[in-house]
C-alpha cells in the first residue's frame, strides 16, 4: 500500500481532481495514467475529509486529498520467442516493424502469440502503465503491418501517451484501394462512431455518439481497377482509415470488414512512417520502411 497527501494551492483552483492527480503523480515520476487514476478514484481510494469523491470534482485551495494505492499486479502474460523486426532500440523504447497477422496485445481467451508476448521475451524491462498491455502505447489492427512503438518504462510511456493524445506523433500509411481515385489528394473529414447494429464495426456519420475524424490522402499510382495511396491520419479513431476510405467508395483491398477479403491476399494497409519527439532526449526522431513488396508487385502487374 502506498499513501500520499495532495494539498491544493491557489493555482489549481477549479481544476478537475483527476487532472490534478495526474500532474501530481507525473511530478513524482510515478507511472499512473489518467485512466488508472480515474479507476482509483471510482474505487474509493481517494478521499477528502474521509469522504469519497468523484473524478470530476473541482478542487479548492486548502483541500487535502488522501490517496491510498495498492500495488499494481502485472497480469499473467507469458513471454514467447516470437521473431521481431526491431528497427530501432534504446534504453527507453523500441520501434518495431509489425508483420501482418500479428495481434498486438492479449485479449480475453487469447493470451498467447501476440506482440506483447514477444516483447516480454525480447526486452528485460517493459512499461506497466497498463498491466494488461505492457509496453503498448498505441496499436495497429491485426492485419495491418508496419511501424509501432514499444515502451520500456512508465515515465516514457506516459510522455508518449500525451504526444499521441495531442496528435503530436506523425504517422503515415500506404494502402491499395479499390478503383481509381478521383483526386490527386484530398481530405476526408467525417465523424466516426460505433455501428448502430454491428457493435464490432465502426460507421461514418453525424450521429450523437460519433467523434470527429480527419484523414488526408495522396494518390501515388492509379492502375484503373485500383490505386496506391498515401494516408495521414490527423486523429486516431478505431478503424479510421478503413472506414473513411470505404465511406468515399474506395475500400482498402483485402478488408473483410469494410470491403471484400478476396480482392487481395491480406489487408493492403501498411504503416510505413512514424515521427515523434523522444521523451528522454527531446530530439525529433523519424523512421520509415519500404512499401511492402506485394503492394508494388500488384501495382506492376496491373500496370503492364
């Protein structure tokens, strides 16, 4: 059990309690995400004058919050000797070129054969901000290949999480899509939310439960029946690229959820570029990978 006292000064007047606690734990280099803090508040581990409070409680100068945190126990996830294509590695993080077909993290009923299992084998240290997904600060769909960050310590994890939340991590993808793109480049700016009848899918629309989403595309090559395009997401919604492209009538080839699986042997989506400010060095770093060979072979065969 770890116990803390958070006293509120004049500068924090009117702030949400969960925000104050997040800043408090950040200053002490304790790896607690805002989601974890909200859970601790909900479970009654944060009190004011002996009474439980809510995450959105507006603090006042002179408030003294008592915080009692139990030790976080990592989930029982086994390590596996799964080969990894490590593009870059230092003491804080690694850049992984994830293959198509590899699930990023364990889920109920599927605790094995994931990227997380591989990370636990390859790295001595791994972040535990989210014990169910150690080392994972962002994700790619199972059938999307390309560059991902893996994080080794909680402080770096939280710093990168903030960069992602502020959309300060630049990511670019390449995709093969059905049909000939009408424009050389354009922006798709349509909100996304859960599909009204299929909860496993995302839908584009302007309903009450949708969130803003924005994607830029640039056409690299047209073959008549398909196009090779470059994609830059400005937001990070679930299945954003896949749904946006399907919405404008150009679903990604091989997409069995939003298009047709038999159009290509795999989901034709690859994260080829990532750029970010390294939290430890404060230097901008960027990495890229070549367009997958099966993408270029497809374009070549359709162009001949």
